[in-house]
C-alpha cells in the first residue's frame, strides 16, 4: 500500500544519516600524523567517495533486480544459496546493526556531555550471571535515545519517515553551518590544494593506504536504501536515486568538512587532538566553539540511530518471512512496523550498552561485513552471467569496471583486516559460521528458490 511506503527523499535521507556518523569528525587526527600534503588529505575523501559510489551503484542494480527487504540477506540468498543469505542476515541482525547503533547512542551521550558539561556519576551497580555492570548518567542517556527512537518507529512508517526526514535535515543543516562558518573564518591556516611533485608518492605510500581504511569506515552506510527496497515508492527509480544522491552528497560534505578542519587549525594541533571537530570549532567560534561542535555532532547522531534502527529491523523481518520458526519476528503492527523485530533489536542494543561490549563487537564484525559486501557485488557479476534476461530497471554504469574496482578495494581491506587484526577476523568468521549452523537447524524441510 502506498501509505505504507516511503518517498525517494526519505530513502536518500536514510543513506545520508547512515553514512555521517562519528568517523568524519575524528579520522583526520590519524591522517595528519603521517600525511602532510593538503592535496593528498582532501584526495583521500574524494577517493573514498568514488569507491563508495562504485559500491552504491552496484547495490542499486541488485536492489531493483531483486526487489525485497534485507540487503545482503536477500541478495546472497537469491544469487548463491539461502544458507549464504542467512549468514549475512544473522550478522546484520545480531551485531552488524546493533553494535553501530550502540556506538552512536553512547557517542550521542558523550558529545551531549561535552555540550552541557554535566557530571556523569555512577548511579547504580549490579551483577548478572557473574558480570558486574555499572550504569552512569551517560549510560542512561544512551539507553534513553535508543528507546525514544524505538518508540517513534513503533508508531508506524509514516511517523518514522517524518522523524527521519526532520532529524536528517537538522543534522545536515548543523554541518552546513560549520562549513559556512569555516568559509568566513579568519585568519585561515595556509592551505594549498594544488598537487605537488611528491604527492603521487604520498598517494602510493603505506600511510595513505592505512588512512584509506579509516576513510572507508567513515563512508560505511552507502548501501542503506538497498535494505528497504520494498518499502520505497517506485523503487526502480527511487532506490538507485537515493544511493547515488546520498553517496554524492556525503562525499561533498566530507571533503568540505575536512577542508574546514584544515584551514581552521594547524596539522600539528589536529594531530594532537582526537576530536578534530571540537578543535576546529574552538578556532572558528571562539572559547565556546568546542562545546558547539560537540552539540552539532551529538544531535546529528540521533538521525544515525534512527536510520540504522529502521534498516536493521527490516533485515530481521525479511529473514522471519522466509523461516517458519522465526515467523513471530516478522509480525507487523497496525501502523505497518515490524514491531517484534524493532523491539528485539532495541533489546540487543541495550544489552551491548549495559555490558560495554559494543566496541569489541564492532571491531570484529568489520571483516564479516566487508565479506558480505564483497559477495554481494561479486554476485552482481554472477547474476549477469546466470540470468542475462532478468529484468534490470537500472544497470550499473561502467560495468564491469565499476564492480571490479569495488571488489579489488574491498579485498584489499579484508586482507588488511586479517593482517592487522587476525583475532578479530577469526571471531568475525566464527560469528558467520554460527549463523550457518543455526540455519541448518531452523531451515524448512524443503526450500525452493
């Protein structure tokens, strides 16, 4: 029903809100430690946007050729085997979305504290199954924002759409205010965007490659609209449009933001401060600038919590529709929201916040999330070969170069993850295997695709 579907604008806002999190506000701190070329630093973000756009365009074709909820769960199930799709869906539903939601919620509380400068005393402590848990004011605020957003989404798709559009608009408006203020800020730090003779060597260097890993993490979320294809009006047109416009918008915003950071504070100062937005804010707005920047990031994260909460619950809904033993998770309330899936996700997020385990979970799931994206884009090529006559209202530009570029970069990032964090990579694979084991326990006696 059309009243149960969202507009292309909302789908675009979901992409933007998923992508703009905390990464862009801290990544420059690591980059300026080893990269001193202004051109190379800005090129990092432009390149990150280009690579993300390659992935977004590939997902756009998959989304309209295989229109359904679920993202990689749907794609991998249809292209390879239901077991592969269930593994991807299991990762997304249990930790892939809950861990980033928990991280965004606790970051919201931390940045809000930077704005309001309130104390954060321990309120109470308790033990569950031998695990000692203490909850302070930051924890209470984190849980509060998760459950407020959850209640809003339980009120229905239309209510969730209005909230998502409004929160994303506020988020982008606050960032644009910082960019505009930076343009008129004086005196500016020296900045030279013209490439120097040694910049090619910098771009081909190991520090540039390491910095690229952090940049791509900041761009994660470019595939957001593909998870909710069947909830979007005119998905053949609006889903590719949302992925394209959302990714391009964020690329421009990221490049401008980092330019503002670089002209507001020296590279030496930025290298010494993790919160580069707060450091730049102090230069642009004066003594209260750091607090204003904290407020900007804090309120912007509400849109991120909302967008990820929306998408993550739809993956669970898609899986529940296919597996009879999970059918109760796919229940839809009178307002059109999969309420059980939304509530389950909020409970998982709450558990991660209470136990403080979300950061560890987030680290070790990165490898499996990269693997899911790699398999999905590879599946685009497989699908072109196996089903050349399959209706494709949108075909990816520059095929096969576009998916090949994305596959090469993603493969490099997976190799880097295994090399730098072998334990986390093994844990990520163990999580995927756990999903595979569960699939063989709950699968129907016979399945057909």
